[in-house]
C-alpha cells in the first residue's frame, strides 16, 4: 500500500443510509482519505449523486440500491460491493428511522419499522460482512447510534429501545470479534441537522445543532484508530447541551 499520507488509503467501506445526512458526510470524509466507498441506500438517485460526486473528486465509489430490512438484498449488495471494489474493510451501519410520539400512540407497525431499520438492518449487514472480515482477521464496524441509546428521552420509546439494543449488540460484538482482529464501535450523536431530524422534530430550534460533518469527523477517528487501541462508544453532543449523566 502506497504511503500517500491519507488515513484510509487502500481500504473499502460499505456505508448504509449514505444517500444523505450523516451517511453521506461519512462517505465523503472517508473518500477524501483514500477509502473506496460503497454508497448504499434505498433511494437510487441519492446514492448515485453521492457516488458521482466522490468520483468527480478523484475518489473511487459505487452506488448500491439497498434496503437494509431485507436480508437477501443486503447480501446481494455486499456481494455487489465486493465485486466492484474488493474486500470490505469497514462497515458503517448508519441507516435509520425515527418516529417520535408517546408510547401509547405508537402503532405496532411503527414499532416494528423502527426495530427493522435501526437494529435488524445493522444485524443483517454485519452478518453479511463478517465471514470475509473473520477470514482476513481484520475489519472495523461502526454503528451509528444516538444519545437515545444511552439515556431515556420523552416520546422516543421505540427509538431509544432500538438504539440501546444497538449499543448492547456493539459491545457484545466487540468481545466476540476481538480474537479475529475486528474492532466494533458505537457512535452516539446528539442533535444533528439532518432531514430525519427535521421530519421527526419539525418544531425544534436547531440553530445550535451539530452538522453531519461533525459526526463524520468522529467516524474518521474510529476508522483510522491504531490496532493497538480501541474505543467502544463515542458520545458527540451539542456544545451547549448538558454532559450525559451530568
């Protein structure tokens, strides 16, 4: 591997929910550091735009249409990425959905959708990349969680439950996979200015909220971390907010 000074030179990342928001910012940040990117999401026009932008800047990227709630489609997408870009070194489970309302008003379909996307999607994608990572005895999995995964938040019962579960899964995986040289991390952002946040909380003043690029910076730190060290969980909160647990 040539020493170009770029942190992720020669590596390949599969990023879900990468058509916009945090996923797009992570894809662009990783590509700028020499990483080839499989830009995966349900909306083809969005992933094609992101992949095209990366290629126009001299990077390597492929657009992949993928519904993370469909395990067969996930496996096909991982195979497609491998065929186009080579072995997947980094998985970023970013695809997410947020439905905020009082618990007694949640429908069973809304509850199930939240679990299917936020938790089961990460499960399917992780299982799809693990055989290759385990065989190579190296890899990195970054799960985009939320501060809702470390504390309760009013009217976010389904979202909190899915993110708490994602954090727990991340920690167990970190234990189980260390013998294979695979690192697993959870990133827990507070308020970020994304379309998902706008749709879930249209009434909130977001003037002091973080940008997707702020979260991408944290992901880049994890993706480029030394093999001698690891970070289980990164909480990234708004500067003006109260420290978690404070």
